[in-house]
C-alpha cells in the first residue's frame, strides 16, 4: 500500500491517528522537519498554506479539536504524517473519519481510495 496525506487539507483533527489499528499515522507539529517525510507527491506536501475550502469549512467549528493549530497537543492540532504506509490493511477506518478528506491510499493493484468524511 502507498498511503499519504494531502497536507494542505489536513485539519489536525487526529482522527486518522486515533482510529488506525496498525499505526500508519503520526501527528507532528506543522513546523517539524519530518512533516513531509512520507510519499505525498510534491503538490501535496506541506508548504505552510491551507486549502481554503477546507479551512473555511472547519476553522470556526467548535467541536473540541484544535483545527489548523501549529502544534499537536494531545488530542488534536498539528498535521498527520504517514509513518508506516506499508502496514496499511485497507480497513478504511481513516477514510471515513478524516475531516479534511485528505487521505489517499493506493493498493497493490493501483486502485486509489480517497477519504470521504462520514
């Protein structure tokens, strides 16, 4: 499996990190040197700019998460980074929990799965 996060869409909700049964994801501070250490294509790397559509949708939501916060602080904030994409078992839990709809999984047969928030 190839798994990556479209970083500009990541809200920092940490749902992927919380639901993944095989620890594919880690939450990092947005300024961390490892924030782009996964297989995301160049256009999906973190450049310090949020996707405006996702930002407008989630920036004012009061649900207990620190949406778009620079630092990961326990339950939310920061940005999701794939640290073990080859461990993915395609359970798709992350795909339905991802608020920013920013997770992409490509299986061994080249099928592509993208997150769609429940």
